[in-house]
């Protein structure tokens, strides 16, 4: 039944003319479409596969050839479509989410999920289909190079050699074995091509010298193919092609248009990576789930809701942690390499791919995997300001002089309860910003970043602008707050891991935070109980924690010209404000006030030592 629903849904998606969705571009709309189709699909259509419709949309494109071969289907024409009466709203939705694409600063084929993330539908459905078919593994015997493309090597009938294979055990992606085989790829000689430039490439490390022996269908159709093809643009460099670009919706209640923050983004946007990783996670789950499997609408409702099988950790909020647990970097690198080799054996579609040696493909795979695992899987998911509904900055922000040497940890105190879902966390962010702007008179929310208990980080002032979080030290470090009162209790492990590990390590990797950065609790610099007794006592056990006093810290790690400013700021009387606000800031008030005072002297001093060019960021 599930495969039949995917077959029909994707057929409607890909045979529809481009149009505008009448339903909002929400994951809930996609789930609604699946539920409606599941009520109408007869069991006889359960043998149909979603991949047939993915491929029928276009007669060209390397990823379509991967769908065609690895998912074992052939292109269909309109005469083979079974008519199903669908609501006009569903018809409009299918036109809008047909295929993932990026063009002119816009991203297409994406929807807004309940957790606040944006998800590309196409790689998600491809992963679901690969899981429904059972994970299939294709052998790549690269040790025999006797025949070449010029010698007339032909590719076998893909349907005949890729039958349905259902998983009989429950292996994770780490355990994918080349012994589980549905087909062998014939000998190939990628070095035998002519007319290709002589491009030298060295292997990135010793591990890459072992050639790939198989391709896993699930990884190939979701992540490996697109990672490899995108990184072909620069195989000799370690730079990434704008991997993980975020964007903004025109509205959150009924989104229709998604605009990228970087108009020159590659196809490896944050939405694509989210959809691909969700496809891997759910495809793996389906491949290990015995019949009868859950309906797809039910599975997606759980995954983008409270959690699959009532497991709060098995949901989209924690896709990065769950994805990292499924496969290792070494296996993914082999899969990217193997998928590129497979694409070489398919029709010569990508000219640059046809010209590359095995060593060069290994370099591409290593670069792509390193960037994906470090810059995506190894970093926290950060909701941009536009996602939580930030008001514009009031005035002109002061740029930071990067990299910084300090990370200051806060708790918000009010609201006391941790925020555990996107709606509540976003409301808390808006409430804090209103209080900081309207009551405190600051230009913006004071914190650099705020960490929720929903698995996400929320961008405040961000990486490039001086905040208002730590009196006298705003220009010297990033202020990171965790929503909640941690006087007697601790934040969730996910929130703690974000502040302790992933957020600072990614900042160091990006050159925003110094490798020898020092971590301090707010109370070490300002007369306040923040970040709460329980949290502060835990901070003292963390790497990079520094036991210093305000006096010893006042002149450290600042440019010489700023020492006077720092002494002046530290000599000012410290604010002694109550934790509990006595006014009426509104029902969703958030953000303790002790010590969250701008430092204009230090900020202006640091700004005077900087170049006059502004970072290429703007506040909505």
C-alpha cells in the first residue's frame, strides 16, 4: 500500500504542469496529501514504486539515472497513469513540490516542517522508496580494468538486474555488507577517456586508497550522488560549494515562497540536506520494519511530531544526531566515491565526471564527506532570525572583531520552563526581543544565540555583531543563553551538548572563535546568579572553562588601544537588578535582566580598531 501511494503521489507531482500551491507549503500539507491518497489507493497498486515517477519527470540528469538503476524502474508515459480523483488543493500542492531546484535566489520543492526546519520533498520521498524496497547493494568490481568505454562496454538492463529485495535482518547503515548483492557492475576504465585535461590530484589520506566495492541504494539516491556531483566543481580544494544555505519564508502561517539568504547557493541547501537526511533515517527504518509497515502519512506525522513509536528522540528535531549514528564518515566517503564511479558507468552525462581518474574521484568524495560531516552533521541546527519572526534591529549594529576569545553562558531565568517545541521557543525569542528593545531600550535581543530544548539554536545577534549580554565584555565574546531557569535543575543533555561541544567547535572551524577560547559563566563577570547554581557548577567541569575573576579578566585578550576602555567599563558600578521583573511585559515574557546591559565604551573602542567594511549580513 505504501509503495502504491508513493507511486501515485510522485506521478501526480511530476506529470503536473508547474503551478502555485493552493495549500500552504507545509509538511502537514504533504502528510494530508499522503493520507488522502492512502484512502483511495487499492491494494492492487502496492507493487508500483515511487521511483518510476521520480524518473518520468525528466529524461536527463544524473540523479534520475541513479533512481532508474538503483530503484529498479523504467520511465512511464502518461498513458500508464491511473486516474485518481484528487481535491483541487492537492493538485496545487503537487505542482509546487514536484522537484527540488534552486534558481534566481529561490528554492523550489521545499516545505516548512513543524519543527521550524525547511525540508526538500524529493530526496525525502526517494529515501522512503529505497527503504520500502529493502536496502539493495550493488557490487563494484573495480580491480578488473580490461574493458573500456571505447571498447563498446554496454550497460545491462537495469530492471532485470535490480529485483525487489526485502531486508531480512535489521542492519544499520554502518553494517551494510557488499555480500548482500543484487547486481554486479561490469569492468570499467575511467582513465581510458580521451580529450580530458591532465588534472593531478592526490589522495586525501590512506583510507581513500581502498577503492569502493559496493553502492548502497539508500545512501546513493539521497545523499551520496548529490554530494559527489556538487563537489565535482572543485575537486582539488577543501572549500565547500555553499553547503547548507538557509532561507526565509514569505510567511510562517501559510508559506508559499522560500528565498535563500545566499542567492548563489548550490543545490546542497539546508532544506535539501534536511530532506535527504530524513530520507536516509526513515528509509533505513522502513527497511528494518517487518510487514505490515505503518502508513506513510502516519510515519511522517510521528517523525515530524512527537516522535516515531512515541520516542521523542526519533524525530526530525534530532535528525543530525540520528543521521550521524547511522553511518560513519569513512563509509559515507566510500559511498560517495562508489556512486560517482557508478555514474561514470551510466551514460556520459556529466562531462567533468567522465574525465576524472579514480584518485580524483576519491579526492572529491573525501572533500564532500568531510564538509558534510563537519559542517552539517557536526554542527547544531540554527534557526535564522527570520524563522522565529525577529523584528528589525533598531539602529546600526556594531561589528565584532573576529575571532573572539570568550564564550559566556547564560540562562534566561524567565521563562523558567524549557521550551521543547518550535512554536514555544520562537514565541520566547520574540518576547525576549520585545523586552530588550522596548523596555531595556536596546537595539535588539541581547544574546548572540539562544538554545532551546527542542534540539535547535536560535540566532540572536549572531556571529558578526556586538551583543548586549555581558556587561563590559560584549565585544570580547559570544553570549549564549539556554531557555529556562537552571538554579536547581539542569538543561537537557541535547542543549548541554550544543553549548559544550557542537556550537563552539563549529565556530572554531569557521574562524569565528579562537581554538584556545575560554568559557565562563555570566556570574564570573557580572553581579548576578546567572546561569544558575546547577548549571554553573556543571560548567566548571567542562573543557575550556576558566576560573577567573572580573579583575584579572578586565585587561586580557583585548587590543592595547582598548585596555583603557575595558578598565573604564569594569570600574563602573555593576547593575544590581532583580531577577523577577515587576512590570507587565506580557504573557510570554522571557529573558532575565541582570547584567544584560550594553557596553558602548568597549564596543565603540573595539569598533574603532576594525576596518570600516561591514559584514555582508543584515537584520530583518
